[in-house]
């Protein structure tokens, strides 16, 4: 089992920045991918950023150049640095881990971009 706990969400003005954290615990060896998803009200959950085991990354077109996924192995934590935030980035952000075919989700953290 892998447990994921997100933090760092909040209210930010358009153009501002936030850094989300996802702390992993439990049987965290051999995790294949770590990723961030988001779900806006009334919409489907969508992938935002993914980091593969070799630390290569990929991003949704809507966040490329603005968001960065990174990992601190010593702290078993994955981050999502979000810059130049827009109102359309408002959503609940979830951390996801895939390990040997098993999928784990965190509880989510709310990000609201509004003036």
C-alpha cells in the first residue's frame, strides 16, 4: 500500500504562483510513475503532469511552460510548481502513484485562482 497526502493548495490571484506537495509513505519502492491530476467543478479529472521512473516528464498542453513537476527522493515527496496561474486552473488537484499495476490517489487539495 502507498499513502499519498497533498498539501499547498489555497487561494491565489491570477498571475500568482503556488507549490503543491505530495508526500508518499508506505511501500514506496518501485513506484513506476508519479503524476498530478486536477478536477474542476462539473468536469472530468484530467492529467496535468507526470514523472516517469527515469525522471522524464510530460505535461498537458494547457500547463506547459507554467507548471513543473519535480521530486525529492530523500523526502519521498513530489512537487508541482505552478506559475502564471489562471482562473481556469481552479480545481481540486490530486496526486497519483502507479506501482506494479496498482493505482493510488491522494485526497486532493483545492486550488482557487481568483481576484
